[in-house]
C-alpha cells in the first residue's frame, strides 16, 4: 500500500485515533506486505510511549518510531492470538492481546476506538480461520474427485479392479 492508499483507507474507516503517530503512519508503506490490508488502527500507550496499533488481515502491528531515528516494531500473527480483552473508563480504555506466550496491554486508547478495534481483530481472525478451513476442504475434495474419476473408469471397464485399487492406494497414501 502506498501512503496515499493508507490515507484513503483511514478515511474509509471513519472514527480512528492516530494521536502522536504521524511518523508511524508514514512508515506503514515500508512495513505492510503484499496483499495485506488495514482493517483498523488506533493509538495507545505501551511501555510508556505512544504506539500505533494496526490490525491487518494477517497480523497485529505495534509501531513506535523514535523522535529522530529508529523504529520499534512488534507484530503478532492473527493465528497466534489466543484471546483479547478490553476495559473502558470515562474517556480512555485498554486492550490486552494474549498470544500464548505473553500479553500485550495497550493503555490510554480513545474509548470510541476500542470496540471497532476489537471487532476488526475478531473479524480478521474469523476470516483467516475460514480461509484455512476452505483450503483444507479443497485439499480433501481433490482426492475424492480423483477417486470418483477412477471409479467411473473402472465401472466403464476402461481399467481393471486391480488398477483401480492400486490408484486408490496411491491417492490415499496407503
């Protein structure tokens, strides 16, 4: 994604909070991978600094660009996320993301961006799981189609029962 595409995506998302993260947003074109889309982003405090938190269709990014140089980047692939939790106060709230080994707690997130971020994370995780399930189904379907094709050839007398059984064993890896 180019910087202009990122700006357009931010407008599409509506209510977002990017307080203190202009440098991080400018770095996003260098960080996002091919085919990766921004699902939501907001800012918050992590380890005493303001960070940009970005949910993409593949991972959660935490970015903190130094005042003059350097970039701190933490990422969690969506498939590694075990659980997310949020809390809200009068103005600000927090989100905690568990990845099995540790938890990332982001504080001082603008209250109005917490639920959209939670929704984006859950939606992205759900879409990723659905894609993986569809891939598994297509892997299963291919051998079934092959077996049906060879059964048809056997039924038509084009191949023998022994040839069919040999092909069946090969397809099923027996």
